[in-house]
C-alpha cells in the first residue's frame, strides 16, 4: 500500500468513527441534548472536511467539492459553541449566533462567479488552478484569521470557567477544564499540521504534503476514539456552571467600598472558621459557596471576597484544606486504624481517590499511607 492509499484508508476510518459517534450523540437519551447536538454537528462537518481526501474516488461534483472546502469554516464556530454549552448550564442558541456563519457565507459568495455559476470546461479549469487563485488565497486568509479568534476565545472561556469553578464549587473534579483544554490543544496540533500542509502545497515536496495529511488524519482519528473512551470512563465529566456567576475580583472592589470595617471582616472570618470546625459543612462532597453562605448567614458575594481576597484562597482550596485536616485526624486516630484510605476520603467529603491523594500530598508532602505510618 502506497502513502496515498494509506492516507485514504486513515481518512475513511476517521470519517466512519466520527459519523458513528455523531449518530450516537444524536440518538442517546440525555439531558444534555444541546451540547450533544453541537458536538455531533462538529464531528459531521469535520468528517465532511476530511472526506475530501478520498471524495474523488466516489464524487465528481465540483460544487460538492467546493462546499467541502468551505465547510471547514464551520468547524471552529461549532466547537466554540460546544465549549460554551458544556461549560455553562444556562447556555442556549440565539439568533445572534448566526453571525458565526459569516465567514462560511463570504467564502461561498466569493466562489459563486468562477465556480458555482461556471459551467463545463471553465469550472474544470478553475479547479485545476484553484489553490493558486485569488479566491483560495482569500479563503485561507479568512480561515486563519477565524481560527486565531476562536482559539483565543475558547481558551478565555476555559480560563474563566476554571476560575469560577474554583471559587464556587468544592467537588474535587476539574476534569471538564482539563479535558476541554486537552481537546483544544489536539485541535491546535491538527491545525498546525494543516498550516504546514498548506505551505508545503506550494512547493515540490509532494511526499511531505501527503505525510502531513496522514498525521492530521491520524491525530483526528485518535482524538475521536479518545473522546469515546473519556465519555465512557468519566460520566461525571460534565459539571457545568451558571454563566451569571462572575469571578470574585469583578465585584470585590465594589464590596470593599461599602463601609466594611476591618473589625467586621475579621469578625466574619472568625465566624466562618468557627462554623467550619464545629459544623463541618465540608463533609458534603457537592458543597457550593452559595450553600455555605446560606448556612453561615453571610451574603454569598461577601463570603466569596472574604475567602478569595482576605484569606487568599479559592473556595475550592479553602474547603479541601478542612477536608485534609479532618483526614489527617482520622489517619492518626488509633480507634480508626481499621479504616481504609478509600473509606476515609469518602468520609471527609472527597469522591475521587486521585483528587484526595493529590490534595493530601499538596498539604502534607506525604501520601495518606505514609502519613499514617509515620
């Protein structure tokens, strides 16, 4: 099998896996219909784009091939909307989101005179020199500009998501942030291969051009398989937040100007610490800052500022510190020496062994087992 045939096989497998996963996402019964549909659309458009590597074996329509090329401009908008839908529980599609179609529409309008309206030999001649035409240079420029803005936008969403999550939730699960970041990096790697491929296209290195296509197709195939494994192994992956939540720094300055004396702040901090020790609300694995604010009778925004700015901790770390201290007490308690580490981590509010070990070592520089044996 030569390199070109191998490329066609890789592309065909990637398209098949993507479409299979898309069908599953569209048919599976779940409350997360919007994000499933968006990711299914992302996979379908990506499959259409990748099908160009073997489309010539089955299709002769130049219009369909042109649509395949322009469909690439729908990939990043769909992924951007998908990231929003996964991160924010109240995200919905609105008319304004149709603006994401503008690059796709512009490119297709550019292709109208010399491709869609052309006939016979004129259309065939255009395809022969297409990648050296002004239309394709404009297409590539729009594509790169679009990709740049969307990749920056996605990383900004993820950064804000992580900050808000750490400030408002305690369930030791940042898998969503890590997973979406990893998936975005994979797309970035694929895009780098595409950039290099487009550069090599204008040289005489045809073998390198084919190999770059093989690398991009293989990475995409592996990413699709990886997504399936993640979804199966981590059903709790998608912990979303309310988009109306804001980082504490956005309202800290306003609250600081509301005549809160140092004595009042210190009193609230002492009240909070006493409540944490006596009532142990951290034993609830899914404790949120709103729930703690209700229990301790401090407005949620004031509580957020107290923890994030006056105690210099995220809510996430603040609560987990109490959990670790509780675990340390149990580990050293002779009456509870029969407790396993797994039993202890669940008892103190963690629901993940890896998270418990990570945070225990962060606070003690030891593993739970080593701490118990010392």
